[in-house]
């Protein structure tokens, strides 16, 4: 490209620099005390062009005297201790979603470095129904170590290498037959105390069949779309990505979202494929009992009972499942 020769009148210099400063970092000679230095400016008035040379060379603009090349932090391993077995099992679904075909490093890095120690339920809550969802009050699925309370001691069962390594700690003694048989007795007692949920074996297919039926309007009638059920659920995982800018800096953040919120599926055109509570409620149930079993070979509910106890209008997912299975809701 040939050189272009133009004139810059001095009275126009300030305006030119003003426009540069508006959307670029501008470095220029400025007076600091008695010396001229090359510094970032925020106003043309700072610029000194009648000078012999700057005290320092401008190389630091590209090659700072001190520059952090990268940061690292040695992460300590993590232990998630004493969680309930349904919640540990819920992690298996999150593992499939965030660690499956398209791995999410923000999730998988934390998961890989964490040992999960769950605590079996000796006396399950009345709202719990893990057994009906394929788990159990003393299930070790999703845990590295399962602890069972035996009164004056726990029996600790390691079900992974990470778990076995944890049990190397001096606090643990060899298990004995008496403890094993007491654990088995407690497990059976806990399971027997749970109310089964009448759920059709092929509920997923049944839900597909019911997709356009009016039943959803009745079931969802009292739902407020508050989203509490999804926020508290150990398996719900919908999120939104937001770019938050402040001047020339910004960050991209991930925040929980909920399929129960009216704006969740709102499109830029204004069209919303799930405009009423009926479609949103149906989505939550279909996702848990039809779509996830089909795509991830796992139900999207582990029966923790949180949505049962915390829903402000007492919408009980057990009753919804029973009703959709053709049974009578309580
Ligand atoms: S917690 Fe209850 S009211 Fe709120 S969105 Fe869930 S089902 Fe609807
Ligand atoms: S009981 Fe409710 S909150 Fe708990 S796993 Fe099932 S859907 Fe989620």
C-alpha cells in the first residue's frame, strides 16, 4: 500500500486525540514532576509533544517491567461429607449432563477432585420416595463412601478407589460381621418404612401419549411458576449465560435458570413456545420422566422430597406421577 500523506493542523490535534481516547488505550508523553514519561492518557491535555525525549523508553508498553504471564493455584482436594444418598445419586445425572458427550470443565474439574461421603437414611422423611425412583435410603450410588449409622458407630462402605483411599485414615477399623448384619437390618427397616409411589413402568411412553391431553391444565392449575421446585432439586440443571459489562471490562457468568419461569423459552421475536403454566409444568414432568430416561437412561427425579415439602401451593410430584400413571392421587 502506498504511503498516504496528510496534514494535521495543530488546532485539530486535541479533537483527534479525544476521539482516540474514547475507545482505545492511548499512550503518549506526559510530564510527571520534572521528567517526561510515556504513560496511558485519558485526556489530550496531558500530552506533551514539545520535549526532547522521554526518561524511559516506550518498550514497557509491549514489554512491561513486571508482567504476570499466568496464574495458578494449587487446589486442595475436596470432600462432600454427610450428604443424603438421594442427593449423591442425583450427582450421577449431573455427571451425565455435564460430563457426557460435551464435557463441561467447570463441573467436571470440581467433580473429579471431590470425594463424596453420603450418610444412609435410617429414618427417611415422610416426603421421601427414593426407593420408588430406583434408589434407596441406603443406596451407595453416586457416593464414594456410604456411612450407615449403627448407634455408637458408623459402618463405612467404600465404593470407589477415591472412597477406599479415604478409609485408609487411622480413624477407621476393620468391619465385623455383627456391624454388617446390623447395617443390613437397618437398611431393610428404612426401606420398609417408605410409602411407595404408584408409578407406571412405562411412564415415559405414557407421558408421550398424554402430551396433548387436557390433564396437564388440571395438574398445573395451582402452580405459581415460582421455580422453587427446580432450584432445590438435586438433578435440575438448567442455566443461563450472561455477559456483564462495566465500561471496557466484563465477565461472562453462568446462573441457574428454571424451566418454570415464563421467560425461560421466550424467543427474541416475542414468541414463547411455553406461554402458560400448563406447558411449563408439563415440561418439568416430561423432562424428568420421559426425556431424561430416553437420552440419559436415568430418571430426572431421585425422590429427595424437597419439591414436595417446599412447594408453596403443596403441589406434590408423587401425586402427579400417580395421577399420570392412571392411579388415584391422595
Ligand atoms: S414449587 Fe410448586 S408452585 Fe413453584 S414452580 Fe414448582 S410446582 Fe409450581
Ligand atoms: S423429589 Fe422433587 S426435588 Fe427431589 S429429585 Fe424429585 S423432582 Fe427433584
